[in-house]
C-alpha cells in the first residue's frame, strides 16, 4: 500500500505535510494490525512526536521571584516590555502600559474613595472580558483581594457571596449592573449598608 499526499506548497511547509503523512501511515499500520480498532483508540502521533509535543516543546517553565506579588511581577513586565501586547479579547488589544495605567486608575479610585484595607474582599461582577483583568489587577494593587462573582449566578448565590464577603464595594460593568441592582431590590436592609457598585 502506498500513500500520496497532494497539497498547496504556498500554504503548507513540507515538514508539516511530512508529519501529516507519518500520522496517516501510523493510523493505517494500527488498522492493519487490528481492523476492529475504533477511531478513539487510534494514535495519531508516534512516541517520538508525542515526546516532542508534550515534553520538549512544552518545557516553558521559568524561574521567578516567589516573594513578589502577582501585580509586582506584572509591573516588572511592564517595565521590560511596555509596548508589547499584554491582552487580546475579541477586537480589543491592550499593551502592558495601557493595562497597567487602567488598573492603576482603578486602584487609585478604590483607595481614594473607599480606603481599601489590606486583604479586603471585593467582588468582581464581570463577564469574561478585558475589564475582568483590569478589575483583578486594580483590586490587587489597591491592597484588596478579589472575589470572582459570575453575573449569571442565581440571585441566592450572589446574595450569599455579598453577605459572606461583607463587601463595601462591588466592581461591575454596564452589562452586569442590572444583576446587582436586582440584588439591592431583593434584600430588606437599610440602603446605607448595601455595597456600592463601581462600574469599570
């Protein structure tokens, strides 16, 4: 049995196509040895390819200062590569400098307006977006500790998180503020004791 692979040379490199061909040969060999083999039992890569993929190419561990906080490590990276892209979400791209500036603005706002205490719990009612990372970094830089709170949680779960954290402030966004206002209407407490909602 012989295999011939035709491909567009301008789109694919020969080395890549050789690996595809090797994978096909490997699968055919397995099927010749056991014709009852199902596709979920087939191996698509050889032992050597597997070792390259999983061990050799994936050896990306680096030493770092374990005494530094996450936001300190982030700021060191800002100093090294301020104009490199730090975050891409859908059509939004932020450089390390931009992300740092926006998270610093949030941290300063929290400190000036709420006098955040060390490790104070601050729920983030944010959908997955660039705002979430700005919120996380901003809270950490203010000295607080962030508590992720999915805006799609049932109202009793949101109520539990806000009660359990005894939050004075919740960071939300335009898309999630309605869930927090529903919470304010749901509970029977004095308005002064409710957490403030800050929109990033």
